[in-house]
């Protein structure tokens, strides 16, 4: 099992989770993880703890890529449009972009619930993805 | 003390396949001729960089200065994504305002590859711009499409509304000899063009272009000495950054800033939105600096990377409250001859984007409109113009110019 990027998400028995950082001083959550200096301008904290982001959220917006994106994206052949969703994770106060697994834009609506899973890029490595929350 | 625009010049936008230096030099010579200033008298040259044209692109100020013939002027080069040109203008302006020089030349030019903008080459997993392509296949149009879909969900905007923006801008572009696309289009043509990133179609999205633009800036005193009566005045140049937490998903980010920590510090605010979204902040800072407001504008040039984004911008620069841009558009308010024309140049819809040149081209349009020399696309009685844009990594600009 190869992850397309290390340290951004984890796959376990309890599902796929996005990994962020949480500032020990002010609690600012960052995704992708921001080790070291805190991004909150009012905070001089330099200690970050790893934190799992909520697995479920609501669609803030969505789109697709009707044409194969250019490299370094590995496009499947034949190419089928990649669906993307920006999902709002309310408790973390953050919106996270990801590919959507097994849903087309016609099946998505702003405000609908999605949850985190993972799936392969066309050349093999795994990446986080959103899927229908049932 | 004022900084004034005494010269404006452009190389026509297109896909000419020539080195960016040629476009920049052509634009610079046109601007100098327009100003009646000799190149050898220019004291300061600022180049807006292009990151797709090798080392000469990273040091654009020196590249243009050498191409024009070393004249001993001081130089600067800067990169600020789509706001590069405005930042270059701001550098020259502040040097003039500081009294360190009287006359400066600002140049930006780009030569672009075909198709979507790709990240700069090589394997660079530390660069978010590389990673968003690698992990998500998230092109620039994908982000424009996210904003467009969000607008449809919030305000009930339709694909036909977006198409109407293109129709309006294409009609203006047809009147602009510097524009790349000079053919009027119909709503049906836009709606029949191929879907690129749902809900945006090919004709909703701006192309990438070659082009060059330049302005000659001077102190008001220099202009007076050279017999230039009533030059266009730069009333404000805003290049502000976002305020944390930026709760908009910005290109090329994977996520927004988190608003959660700030709510802990200020528990009375569950999810505190910043006072204004970033794009509105950019314009607001320019209004403050100029001592003017949206009601004072005669016209606006906004960064229509997509048709839908022009509608967002109209609200961000304060032409109407959120959700009402379609109403103005459909009433003809933003068309030439309307109450507040938006993108009388034809906008990115008619130009395509030549990144380092684009914000300078916007100021060229402000200059010609305010001089009353914009020809068939002239906004009648133009007295105050605003140009606004936003680019990657927290860059954006708003310029206000007045007669
Ligand atoms: Zn902190």
C-alpha cells in the first residue's frame, strides 16, 4: 500500500482520516499539516500536534475535469472525468478539496453529506477521496 | 503629491509564438512614445516577471532594460502571480512618491504554452502548485468552477447568466484592437461550447495568451514640466494580502484556513468570518486610499478568469450587494452605455491571460478611458476607473485612477 503523499492521511481499521496539525498554544488546525510555526498571526506557537480531521462533512462546492488534467496528474486511459468536491468540515472550521469516488457531478449537490475514503491514482498510489455518506 | 500615468502602450494579445521580450519591448516603446519621453531619460524600470520563460523571465526588469539598451537606470523585477503588474506599478509609484525618481517605466510581458497552465516542471512534492495537479488533477478552471457552482447554489445563478457575461465582454472586445478575440458571440454559442469543468464551458473560461503592456509613470511635477496637461492620476494601488483565517478555498490550496481556533479565542463567534472576503478586502483598501467609493466609479475592469467570476467581482468591488450581480448584468447596467460598464476593454474573455502583463493592461485601459481616447469602446464621461485582480498565493491588486 503506497500513499501518494506521506503524512496527509492515514488508512486504518476505523477508516480513512485526513491528518492535520493542531497548534498546542492556540488550537489552530491546519490541513495540509503545518509543522513548526503557527499560521495564526496572533500566535507565536511553534509546537504542533498531529490531529485527525472529522471524517464527514457537507459539500461546499463541486466540479469535474472533463479533459484529462496535465502531468504530473496520471490520467487513466481511457480517461473518465475526475470529480472534485470541496467539503466543509464544520467542527474543524475548514473546507478540504478532494477527488470524489464513484459519483459524477450529476449526483452531487451543494450541502449534501460526504465522508472520507481513499482510492488509487491511475498509476497506483493511494490518495484521500470523498464518497457518498450513505 | 501625485503619481500620474503619462504613457500607456501594449503589444496586441494573441498566440504569436515569439519570445516575451519582443512583446515587452514593443509595449515599452509604445508607452514611451505615448508619453513623449525618451528611453534614455527613464530613471527607473520595473519588470513584472514571467515564470515560464527561464532566467530572463525571472529578472524581467533587467531583461527589458537590456533589450531597450542599457541606459543606467535603476531596476527592479517582481513576481506576484496575476498581480505582478500591479505590484510592479506600486514599486515605481512608491519610488516616485518618495521623491527618489521622477519618471519610471513599468513593463510586463508573457509568452505562454498551449492549453491549461501546468505547474513548473520536475518532481516537486513540496510545492502545493505541483501537488494539486499530482494528487487531485485540480487545474485552474477546476477552482473557477467550484466558485461558479457555489454561486449557483447560493444565488440561483444559471449557465445562461454566465453566458451573458461572455456575450457582453465579447461585444466590447470586438471593439478593442489590442484584444485577441474580436468576434461577437451569442449566448447559444457559449452554451453549446464543450463543458470543461462543470458548470463552466470552454467559452466561460479565459484562455492563456501572449501579450505585453507598459506604462510610463511620473511625478505630477515632471508631467507639468513636460507640458502634459491633466494627466491620469493614480489615486490608489492596493496589494493587500488576506486576513487570517481566510475561509475561501483559494487557488492552488487544498484547504481553507481553519476558523475553529479563532472561535476558541473569541467564543462569542462560533465560526468567525473575516470582516470581508479577500477579494473585497483588495478593493476596500484601494477605496480607502483613494478616499472614494464604489458609487464614484465610472467603470470597472475586473479579473474575469471565468464568466461567473466577473459576477463575484462585481459584488466584491461593491457595485451591488451579494447575489445581485445578475440583476445588473441583465438590466444592461454593466454593458457599454450602461450605468456602470464592467470590462469595457473586453476583459480576459477577449484577451486571454498574459499573467505579468495583465494588471498593467488593465491600467492601460483605465488610462485610455479616462483620457477619453478609447475609441468605439469609450465609456462616456469617464472620470474614475477601478481595475481589480487576484492571483495565486495571496496576491491581488486594485488600482483606482482618476482624471
Ligand atoms: Zn497557534
